């Protein structure tokens, strides 16, 4: 079932969202100061391609650097990516098949706003 949901996700919005994260990552990798934000953005692009069967959890060892980076990320790219998830979720809620995809998009909004200090794990 996860495979089918991931294929639907990829076709109906996942590829566009992953490209958005990749573009944000490329922009962040231009400056040395925002390079960690670019790496986090590429991690999120990977997750945005194939989200079902994986989860994002907070890392308990994340420190002040993650908090500062999240504030910078929120200003630079977080709002735009969260808006992309919201618009995509609304479009996916139109059909019955899209409801699980829209719910997954809504779950990704907090992560798109504050991606640092989190890790992606596979579900059993």
C-alpha cells in the first residue's frame, strides 16, 4: 500500500514539491553561512519524493545552532515551501484518492517551516 501511495504522491505533486526543496537547497548552498540549510533542504527533497513509509522525528541532541538555523530558514525559504504544501494539499483534497496525499502534505508543513534538528527514519 505504501508503494502505491508513494507513486500517487510522486505523480500528483511530490515531484514539484521535491524540486522546490532542491531549488531552495541550491540557493542556500551559495553562501557558506547557509550551507547547512542547503543540506537540510536536500534531505527534505528526498523525503518529499517518497514520504510514505518514513517519518520525521525531532533529534533530542539538536542545539542552539539548529534553532538559529531554523529562524533563518523560516525567513528565507520556509514560508514559501509551507505555502506550496498547503496549496497542493487543498488541490489533492478534491478527490477521494487524494485525501491521504493531502493529509501527508499537511503533516509536512511544520517540517517545511523548521527542518533543522529533525531526522528522517524508516517505519518498520
